[in-house]
């Protein structure tokens, strides 16, 4: 009788030889060792499961992440109902209009209609100008019928009777042969496409129904491709200006190209804006754009790819305030409340730090650093508080950089505002179908963003780029 296959039931021991009993003992011993190993494995797995359950239970008690307490974009937040507004009583101050009217009267109306009563509607007595006073004044605004203006060009070719050569007559600028659509019309189409996220199909329909002008989707695409070199030239000048900048702010958001995730990066300061769309979210994009230039100061959030690109770094305090708020809502009563109060003081100070004297700013920097020492000495027990304390222990030297450099903001809101139209475009259109379309969008946004910093509206900036009348970025003020 053998026991190599293990023991499933206990045999009659009186019938076993010494060798068989030894084999039985070895089999039972092996089974015991296997059982102990399995118990140890189950114990480890049970402990891990209990830790996981504890983490999940803790998360169940945590507040939900919202745009005001995390980096969640505003579009993903729950929109509360606005309270009802009380109706306006009477006309706007300074206007003689209808009750409740909110629009100011035009300074120079195109025409004026004067309505005077000829007789009393009650007794039918005649009324003179002296019997009447101005009771109402309001504007009625209309648009003239919109229709395309078609200019027929008849271009003659002259045959010289002397030398036999042919001379083609010159035409006015903008009337050259080729596309029938003017540059002004192309600029309007680009404005509607990029700034207002109107799809090709709806854009074609809009021109047909609103302007009585039939333009196919293919014709629109061809017009955009012809206009792209003008934007490329402007972007080249903007990029050259960025690569000499002292301060650069950066951020990124996701976009979709042909069903794949890419990233819309923005690099901006008070003078210029550059948008680029790349398949990578890594630091190699920053290296490509900056081309070896190392600014004095970089402003960004804590994302790793946006670090170590300048001599100094200003962390966006708006992001940190939201993270502190979440930690407070998650139960941290030791570290996050004190840190949030300190950051709020810094944000309030940042609203006027450019007007402060150098000595005053240095004094404020010393005071904030001293208060930060006191906050960092705290020992939070909440895991979110401990996480924040570890974070600021690593980056504390970059929280108040704006006080050493008055031209720097304490937040990166400028970059976020530049990326907001990209997020809107992504939601409306679903993304881009080609890399060419993504690059064109980025170039237009770069030109429009830069122009806005110098007081030029979006449509004018696009029209200037299309017609070649844009001012070289090197000559822009600032």
C-alpha cells in the first residue's frame, strides 16, 4: 500500500507495516506544509483585501471632486440652479426708453421717426406741437438684406502689331483669376469655423441660407488651405518672439485627431500666445517649442512635464487652493485649513503686487515664508493633509516667486483661458479628422490670442492674416 498520491482517509493502522506508517507520516506532513503555505497566502490576501475595503470605505466618506475643489474642468461640474432675479423696474439709468429696457440708445441712429398725435383719442380735439411732450424714445434695429456682391472681371489680352507679343491687362488687387471667393469671405468662414466651432456642413448651409451664396464643403476646405500660409508666417514671428521671452506660462488639454488622443499645448505671456497640437504630453514638446531658450520664469501647474524649463518657477496657486479645499472637505482639520488661509493671503497680495515697492514685496515674501514654516511644522493625521504636506515640502520655494518678480502672476489662469475655446471646440465638433486641420486650428488660435493681447479682435486678426495686412509681431508694442 503506497501513499505517494496523498492521504484522503485514515487507513487501519494495525494493518500497516513500519515502512507504510513512515510513508503515511510523510504524506500527512507534506499535506500540513501545503496547508500552512496556503493559509499564509490567504492571510496576506485577506489583509490586502481589508486594506482595500478600508480605503474604499474612506473614499465613500470623501467629498465628490468638483471644479471648485480639484482640477476637474468646469464642464464636468454640476451646474446649480440660479436664483430668480427680480424684474428690472423702469428704464436703465441715463436712457429714455421703455420700462425694463436694458440697451442703451445708439449715439448716431441712421434715421429717426418722429410720431406726433394729430388729435386727442378721447374727445377728438386737435393737438398742436405745444400740447405734446416726448414720452418715449427707443431704437428699432434691423439688418439690410444680405446678398453676395458679384463683380464680373473682363480681362483683355492685347496683341502688339509691332512685335507680335501678347500683353494681358492688369486687374485690381484682389481681382486676380483663380478662386471666385474674396479674401474677406474666406476670413469670415475661418472666423465662424475656428472661433465659433461651426462644422463644414453647417457652414455651407449657413452661407446658402443666410447669405444666398452656395459654397460646398470642399470649396471651404480649399479656401482654408490657401489661407494657411498667412497664418504660418504670423506664427513663425510669434514663435521667434516667445523664444526670447523672459516669462512663459504653459498648460495643456486633450484633443482628438482621427479618433486618437492628442494634446493641445499653449505657451503664453502678456505679449504672445502659441498653440501647438502634438500626440505627446511629455516634456519633449516643451523642448521642441523653446528650442534651447531658457526663460527666467516659468508658470504652470505641478505636472512633471512642465517643470525645470526655466531658472525660476511659479506654481499656479489657484490649483493649490482647490486641492486644499478638497482636503478640508475630506476631513483634514490640521494642515489644509492653515495652508489654504496662507495661500489666500498670497492670492490677495498678488492682485496688487505689481504696484508695490521692491522693499515692500521683499518684506511680504519674508513674512509669507515665515508663516509657511509654521504651517509646515504641523503634523496632520488625515491622509490628504499628509499628502499636501509632502507636496509643499518639495516645492515650497516656488509658491511665492511672484513676489520676487512683479511681472509674474500668482496663477496660470491666462493659460487656462486660452485653452477653454479648445475644450469647447472639442465638445461641439468631436475633434479633428486630420493633422492638417489640427495644425490650422492651432495657428489661428495663436494669431487670435496674440492679437487679443494688443487690442485687436478675433475677426480683424483673422482678416489681417488672410489678406497679408497683419502687423509683424516684432513691431507690436510690449
